[in-house]
C-alpha cells in the first residue's frame, strides 16, 4: 500500500476491561473495523473512533470505565467515543451523560457498532434485552497467538453476588457446526491454540441441545489445531464423558479453570452456588486422575457478607489440601440489584483486604512450588512474544509461563523445551540438543 494511502486510513483505538470473553468479543469487533479499512492504534493515541468494551463486575470496574472514557476524550477530542458492553448495559444513562461520549451500546448492540456509527441519530443509547448471540470468534487483530472462540453467552444461574446475568441476559450458545466452522477459520488465520470461552460454558448442552463433549471431540479432530483448552467451567457441569474426550487427545491441554468462590459449605449455599465442598473436591480429584500434572485455576471471593474468620480459614485449608495452582482472588464487591447486596452483614473493607492479601501470598507460593516441581522435565511451549529482557515467553501445557533465550523468531511456534530452573512462579527453559 502507498504511504499516503496508509496515512489517510481512519484510525480506531480499542480498550477492553474484564473477562476473557470480553477480550474475545473486542477481537471480533476490532477485526470488523480492520475489514472496513480502519487501522487499529494503541489506546491513548489520537483516533477517529475509540471503542471501549466495559465490565461491571465490581464497583472498581465501573470507576475504571469512567476514567478510561475521560482518557479517550482527552486523547481524541474530535473522535467518536463508543462505550459498549456490560457497564453500558447496566448504567446507560450515567455513561451517555459523560463528556465526549457519542454512542452507548449494550451487550448485544456492540456488534452493530458499524451501523450505528454510520447513522446520524439523535439517540445515542442503544441497549435492549433481546440478547441474540453475536461474535463467535476472536481474530488476529487481537494480537494474541491464542484464539478465544466464544461458544456461549449469558447465564441462567442466580449466584447471589453476581450481576452478569442482568448484564448479559439468558444463556444461549452456538451450534457445533458453527463452532467448528469458526474453529477452521481461526486455524486458517494461523492460530495453533484455541480456548473455548463463554460466561457459563458448562451449560452448553442445555442451551444448544448438543453435547459440549461432542463439540470438544470435533474441534480436537480439526487438522492444523495443535492445542485446545476450555476457559472457566463451573464444577457442577464437568461430566465424566467430557473428561474422557479431553483425555483422549494430546491436543487437549492439562490446564483447567474451575471456580471455587468459597471453601465453606454455608457460604457456598448463601452464594447460591450449585455444588458442595465435597462435590468440588471430587471434580478436582477426577481431573488430577485424568491429567496428573494439571495446572488448575480457581476464582475465590474473600469477605462475602457474613463470612467469619473460621469460614475464611475453611477456604484457606481447602486450597492447601487441593492441587489448585493458580489462585484468582477477589474481595467481595457489592453490586446493586443482587441478592447479596441486600444482606446486612457486610464485611469491613480492611478485613476483606487482609484476607485477599493472605490468599494471594499463599497462591504465589503454591504457583512457585508447582513451577519448581517441573524443573528437569520437558514441555511443549507455545511462544507468544519477546519480553522486555529480550527473552521469548510462552506457556507450558499446564499454564506456567516460560522464558527462553533464542535469536530465532519463535512467535506462534510450538516447541519442545527442557525446563531448567524456576523463579517466582516462572520457568526458564532451553531447547533440547
Ligand atoms: S455462574 Fe454464577 S458467577 Fe458465573 S456468571 Fe452465572 S451467576 Fe455469575
């Protein structure tokens, strides 16, 4: 392309907050801009359109969104500022009143951003509750070597702390045939690893009428796909059949993310989670029997209303007992409109902070031990990028970050490496000679 042509391209800056699903969706939308002739520039640079895909999972996420909107207006005072996603769905009026905001799009409307940008409408808020399914796959414009394939959206559960069902609506899913087609496209686009995402992907069968295990089986059969994993799966939805299919192929990686939230049965029941501690333990043990070296992540909420020190210690003890390697710890955050927000026994901020800190420190220690245990072994690593120190970085199959010194361009290559040492939960590696 001629340089003058390149310079005349319209520019779009995108920013994502929140979960992997949001990142996957921003990927699809950014690719839509690229297909329409836009150049994607870094957020904070001047752009014709700034697209912010928001999150509303905590109060902090809301205030971060508002800061980002101000930043976007400062860097692109003439640009169109589009605020989309979960926070827009929940608080459209508050956002549309902010200086510089041109369009507010809900969780479904965000995919129609191109149509709305072409309209000279007076109304700048488009938020409805029909919740169709949009945006099956992420794309190269996301800039990652791992592709997120969205197979499900929304949630029919009613966890008492969670606002997501209000923001994303009822659960729905794409068919196996459509998911396989999207998977093929991602492979054609050069991706070697696909991560299946959704809000509650374990509900796939209830939403699509087809089995998640069958979807996984068909994706594993795709030629050119080297690695497949699932993002977060609710423990009560992991079936023996699904585990059998995962185990049947070396392409399925030994890394899982199984939300726990609390290690205390009473708190779990007040959270309206759909499993008990003994059921959670059973699932983790089944995973470890099928994948003995698995890396297992878990979300944990500290300081749910009424959580006593003893109940918190039950969580700590459970995490000590189980082979959970990646802790994702959050303080309980009150969300207006949820059942838990109405409880009158909220925990003091300092107590929550203390509990979060102690679990995070424990999590760091467990991840370090997990990494150290792997020293001396070999692993297949998908390399992603060179870090600031000039080392190539990627992840082992069980999701430990690996660093390797090489002059070769390793981006998007899966290579077998020898894990030589570990430091702060990371592994150092070299090629096998
Ligand atoms: S399963 Fe529970 S925590 Fe997860 S999105 Fe649904 S309601 Fe929220």
